[in-house]
DNA sequence: ACGTTAATTAGCGAATCAGTTAATTTTAGA
DNA sequence: TCTAAAATTAACTGATTCGCTAATTAACGT
């Protein structure tokens, strides 16, 4: 299904992330509808869709001259699974962080 | 904290993803220990660490001549939150997918 | 067969990225 | 103070990315 870094790479672009979010919110959409709302040429969007497809994040269905795109739930699940694999780390760490901040309210950064 | 695409971008590189995973597994580590296990020069790794830092994924603590790195749990949480925001989509979709496959076992791809 | 619509691929330039070696900075120790 | 250790920044190169316009492919409707 293409690996995790590949998926993260696909989602590292604002245009592509919003396409994925829109497809999740609205369901299957033709390429034309996706281009219409983006301030970008059709070829540029077509390449973004290709990147998302190659990362396994979206699925393309052909219907006549139209290409209908939708998000692959398995791909989203793969990302969710990764975060869950490490939930123990960030969950516990956040608890400790909160406890610490409750005692000494500093404001730590980079 | 730097936005989501920024974090996805930082995690889109295999070297950086494994650094993050190692830090979650082993806890805080000095730059030297991180370089030691990567087949890469120190400057190259230093830049990867900078990318992770700028994405808000890791925290740097100075101790003498050493730079100690650790994963920021809030950053991991931000990613987990994003997946959870859309859980309803992928969870429900996967259920439908399974139900569908149970009836017609095809094997659909890109 | 022809023109139209939907979308993709081809080709180009500017910008960014990931690696290298060399040089610099900062702290610790003799 | 002089040297060594830890790490970063500087400067350079090759590869990739992202946008554009132009050209191509594929399916419909007449």
C-alpha cells in the first residue's frame, strides 16, 4: 500500500491535505470538481491527485470521461494505527507534562 | 507549534521518522547517540534534527557541550487528534468495505 | 467522422532538499 | 591558556518538487 513516509509525504502539502479532507467530508468527487475549488491549473491538480494515488491515499474510479476520486479508508487507518502504536508514549508523557506544569508554570519552547 | 503539513513533511523522510520512533522508544538521547546509529555524517543528521525541531516534533535540551533530544508529546497528540477527527469516516468506511468484500471478494487497486 | 469535454502527460524553469567536506562555535579539562 | 570533544553552520552539488503552458488521449453526442 506504499509505506508511512510515503503517505506523510503526500499529506505534507497544503493543497493535497485539503483535497483529502474535502473528499472525506463530501465523499467521491470528479477531478473537475476538485480543480474547480482550487486556485490552480488542472494539470497541477492532476499531479497532486497522482501523488495521493501513488501514496495509496485515494482511489480513482473511471466513469466515461470522468475520473472519480475518493479517500481509501485503509490508508487513513494506517496512519491512525501508527499514532495508536505510540499512544502510550504521548499519552503518558502529556499526563506527566500536565502534572509538571501544574506545579511549575514555565512555558518551555524549542 | 507549526502546522500539520509541516509535521507530515518532517515525518516524510525515513531517517527522521526512525529518529522520532527511536526517541519515543528510548527517551531523551544526545545528538551523538543518534548519529552513531545512522549511516550518515553528523552534519546531515544535525539538519534532520533541525527539521524535526522546527516542525515542533522534538525538543532540544542543552547540557554542557551536548544537545539532548526528546519527542514532544503535544506534537504527536496533534497528529493523533487529526486522525481521530476523521475516525468516523475511515472507521465507517472500513466496515462497509469489509461487508462488501465478504460478499464479493475481488481485490481492487489504484 | 468531427468537434467538444474531461483529464492526463510532456517539457520547462525556479525553488527546495538531502547529502558531502570544510570551517566555526561552545564547553570542558589538563 | 591551549587542546579536544560535541555539535552546528557554511558552501557546494545532484535530485526532486511544484507551478505553468502546450500537446495528447479517451469518450460522448451529433
